[in-house]
C-alpha cells in the first residue's frame, strides 16, 4: 500500500462525472480530499491523497487523465527556490501541516513536500518570496 498526493484540475465537462466513485470501486483506492476549489465556469481543483496498491493508483491516475482531468503529483506543483533560502524559519511558523521544519542540529530548513496541504500560507510568510504553488 502506498499513499500519494495529487493535484487534480477539472475542466467544466468533468464536473458531473462520478470520478471518485470509479476510483474507489474499480481501483480499490481510498480517497482523502485535502483541498477543493471551484472557479467560475465550474472548473475545479482538488488536492487528493490516494491510498492503495501502487499499480492501482497508476491505473486510477490514467483513468482520470482519460477523463480529461489533469492529474499531477503534488511535488511537481510546488516550486521552492531552495538555494536562495537563508533558513530564517519564518515559513515554519505558519506551516501547521509540518511540511516545513527546522532541523534542530543544523538549523537548516527541511521541506517534506509529501506533507503539504497547499494552504499557501508559506508564500506571504517568506521574506524572499521563495515559494510558488500551482494549484489552479
Ligand atoms: S502550502 Fe506551505 S505552509 Fe501550507 S502546508 Fe504547504 S508547505 Fe506548509
Ligand atoms: S521563510 Fe523563506 S528564507 Fe526563511 S526559512 Fe522559509 S523559505 Fe527560507
């Protein structure tokens, strides 16, 4: 069993399809919705955590792609300019998900993207503007 987070972007024509039902029934995938937004014209974006067998998750992602849903691993949508980081720690104070932490031995920032819930609070918190997150 593996757990993996994906950002899904839905075109308007996918809005009324029972996609999550098929993921559960046909691919035996457990779904946890971590963030959802709907935009004018009924485009939508979701942050989903999928849990299941690796091969089933791959098949489920292919199924979504065949339904014209853009489905990408969360890590690919987070852009962090790590080399410019000065390890000030500001972003760790707002990251309630625990994705951004300070290493107490090295006092360097550590970023575990797999824990991110795309709250986007780190974006204004960083004085050097080192974060960009592509959710929509
Ligand atoms: S968007 Fe930033 S602050 Fe929010 S969970 Fe992800 S890393 Fe943490
Ligand atoms: S707020 Fe910006 S500069 Fe400070 S530790 Fe976080 S990423 Fe690095």
